């Protein structure tokens, strides 16, 4: 049985339904998005996170095709282009949104100038292909990650690696490995405490939550066999861009000889270096509250870079759907491919 969060975005006749991860696991509320703009706002407002926006964009582009159904073919395609731009720009650090848009537009363009139900059918075919591709690549990535871990591994993880993490656990369980996890809480939205820990426990994994400030101490204890996180984006020169806090853990892991494995389906050829990745800065007020309760006085301000960049010298390996690479050998991922 799949974890709840493995299918947290779905397309229905009345719109895109998104499980509100801000409330999970205490409540299981679904937000219905009737329009592309509704989907974009749901992503921006953190209704969905990690891989959730990828799936929301796939199905949001199908909504765009529905919205454009009565337009002439050229105008309909232009509408899809505007929807793509809006959705891509909701969370710019993670390049999966660009890939979701590309999957749908490729199917639409392959169908030629279309309108009405034919346009929606083409968009739906592209979205379904993008959905399956992401899931199959995550399974391959998870199998490679599980192979790196000892049979009785203690793994420290940060934030919520979503399908990368669940597929790693599933692969380890199939191989007879018994993993246990330590999860950082991941301020300010507590994805680690609410999403990661809950899902691991749902999968029958021994799971412990620590505060974000405890990571270095835990790494120094000798208890942890590996630090494993997702990478929202990995550059071609081996920089890992992920939820803020990853850098500090990676530095501490190197100091205490704990390997750091960063998980990403593929390094980004459009980001040769870290300078090519836009880092999202969210409203500093978000760090002044936890789950809706103010934690600092009105006399102070907050600062919130949502992501940080870990240099390759602190990364042991980058695990992809094509296997494991050293951070200075990521060009090998694309050997034999045409640009």
C-alpha cells in the first residue's frame, strides 16, 4: 500500500485536487483548484511542496487546455504558453516545474494545431507520460540509493525528499535491509516532522525527529551511517541546491566522516554552475511563526532563504535514475546523448 503522500495531487472533472500539506498529518484537507491561477497560488502558498508542485503543474496544464478549448488553435496554444510561464515561475529554484511544462507542451505540439477535446486529450497524454516518467525514474533512483546503505543503516535526512525517499525505503525493504531514520524537523513549515516522519512511520520504519539545531551533534555521535537528502537542483559542476539547512548538515557530515548522498533524477544541463540557479527568498515573516502561532515579537524581522547551496567538496555522491556519480563526474550522466 502506497503512502498517502505518494498520490497527493489528482486531476478530477471539477479541477485539480491538492492535499494540503500545511495541515498534514493532523488533518487531511483537499484544496480544489478550478483554474491555472488557483494551481499557481496553491504552489506559492505551500499547499504542496517537494514533488507535489511537479504533479500540480502537470495537471494544471491540463486545466489550461480545458480553459482554451473554445479558442482557435493558435490562440489556444498561446494560452498554454502563458499558463506554462505562470506555473514555472511559482517556485523557480526547482527545475522540475520546467520539465512538467515541457512534457505537456511536447505532447500538444506533437498533435499539431488542435482545439477542444483534442487539445485536452493531447495535454492529458503528456501529463500522464510525465507522471509515469517521474515515478519510474524515482524508483530507479531509490534502488541505487538503497544499494549504498548498510543493511542496518541509520540515516539522517533533512526536509522531505518525497518519492525519492519512499522509493529508497521500498527498495531497501525489498532487499531485506532494516533502515532507521533520524529526521530534522525542518523549520518553518516542519516538513521533516510532519511529512517525512509521518510517511516513514506509515511505511513501518523506525523514525526519530530532532530539531534542526541538533544535526551536527547527532552526526558527531557516530550513530549515523549516511546523510541522505534530495536535491531540488544539482548543477553540472556538482553543487547541490536543496532546502536551507542542507549545507550545514553536509559540512558537519564531512567533519565527522559521514557520507552525504544527494538524490536527484538528473543533473541540470541548464545550470553549469551554482550561479545559474535562482535561489528563492520567501517572506521573512514566515520564520516568525510556527503552524500559525507567532514565535517572535513584533519588534523583530525574519530572513528566509528557502534553499542553500552545498559545494561539491561536501558531497560524497549524487544518486540519479542512471546510477551513482561523484559530484565532479556528472557530465558522464549525459554521455551518448545529443544536446
